[in-house]
């Protein structure tokens, strides 16, 4: 994905007017843009009075310095706003909605208002959302995953806003994480299928682009297979929207085009898995006799569909509660964010079984 390049102008030596916080101030932006401080103010408050060229120079200088026109002081840097922020990929996914609901409940108990932004899985939109929240004085931030531009984390650091990465965990992450190890979770579910005798696996997964959680899941699948000298055939892999419709389309495509059909399919979430199960019924494929299917998240539907779905359960509500509590502790001056690892648990149900011995096309 292309991103706007920062200004090539050399950042000036921080003047004495810079606050002790290390944040850039309006005069820094004016100096870098080669304009007066009054002109910088007009760009953001009365842009019609400033030429497009000058506006561009000022905005590029502000981006270079990670300066945000944070309306009040803005003037009173010590004043608390009692606002926290969260950026999630989408509200169309129950797992993120659950996380946000629990996070908001914890914050509300302590008089904190939660601002919510959706990135639509676009790192550039996430950066815009974070900057907008910083401009409104958020005291803490929660963001889903790590796949963002360095500028996002630089802005949070520069404004000394504590943050946590949610729905993902890795011990060597440079960021405080509250979540689970996506790679290990999918290593475990793949290992379960291998233990049942499956050697030909299919994968139906969400887009890996700009999504560190999905990239980790694919890595976990490959590592589990590689441990047994196995691999997924490219024609048994489908990547696309995390919807029931795409799950159906994927199984139909694999079943018609694969040189060697899989005996089991690992899905990136329960919606994809439900789509695979529904299409299997439409194609006359017996699950689990002819095909084992696994999901992820353990949505309510996973228990109700027939056959009941084998899936990995993650307590997304707990992720939201823990993230909010850790941020609250820091906002109230009680220590630092240590992060926390939760564990995904395998829920074995009727959609998986030992591989059948039969002639295959």
C-alpha cells in the first residue's frame, strides 16, 4: 500500500520553546514550513485565507513533526480529559464488538469515555483515526494488532499516550500486548487434524495483507504441517472476505479445481467455516466422513449448526476487560503496562473425525 511520503525538509533543532514533554509545538511547525505561527493557526482555523501551496507546506511540516492541532493545550497539558480511544478493524465482526463492549463497560465504571474508530483493515485509516483521537486529548489507546506504519506508534510515543495491542500476543513484540498467540492457536488446531490422520489440508482464510494476526495464523498452520513433512497444496488455499458467502465459494472452488481434494479444511474464523459446512451440504459432501472442518472464535452459531463446529475459543470479552484495566492503571499513575497472554482453547465437536480410508479423486 502506498503511503504519503514525509516532507524531505530537514527537521530543525528543537527550539527552547519545546515543552519538556518532547512534543513539537506550533512554532516548530512554523519554522519547518517557513511561515509565521499565525499562518499555521490560520491553516487549521481559517484555511480559506491561506493558499493551497502554503497549506500543503504547513500540513507536511505538521506530519513530519507529528504535531497535531490539539485544541486546548493544548494550553493546559496537565488537564485530564477522561477520554480513551480504541481502533478496531471493523464492527461487522462479533469478536471485536465483544472486546469493545467489555472495554467500554470497564472505562464507564471509572468515568472514562471511550472513542471508537474503525480502520477497515487499512493502516492509513488507522493512523488517521489515531491522530484524530490524539487531537481530542485521549489519555490512552487500544489498537487491534501490530500491522501499522511506524508513524502511528511514533505519534503515541511522542504524545506519551499509553497504549496496548489487543487480539494478538507474541513474547518478542516491542509493544505491550493483551491477547493470544495466533500462530500457536492455529498450530494447535492443525495438529489436531494431523493427529486424526489428515494429510491433505485445505485453508480458507481472511486476507493476509496488512493483517499480522492472519499472517501469524497461516504461519502456525505451515509450521504444524512442516513438523510432519507436510504442506498445503496451493490449489487448496483460498483467501478472501471473512464471510459465510466466501466460505461457500471457497469450498466449491476447491472441490471443482483441486488436483487432490483435501480431507480437512482449516478456516480462519467461524463464519468461513459455516460457509464451508453449508456448501458441503449443497454438494453432497458428508462432514465429517468425507471432510473435516474447523473454525475459529467459537461464536454462538458454532454450537447450533449441524454438524456442530470444531473450533478454537477465545475469550474476547476478557481481552477487552484486561486491556481497559491495564490502561486505567497507567492513566491513574499505577505502574506500567505489562501486557497479558490469554490462551485459545480447542473445542472439539462433530465437524472433525479421523480421516476415512477411501478412494479419492
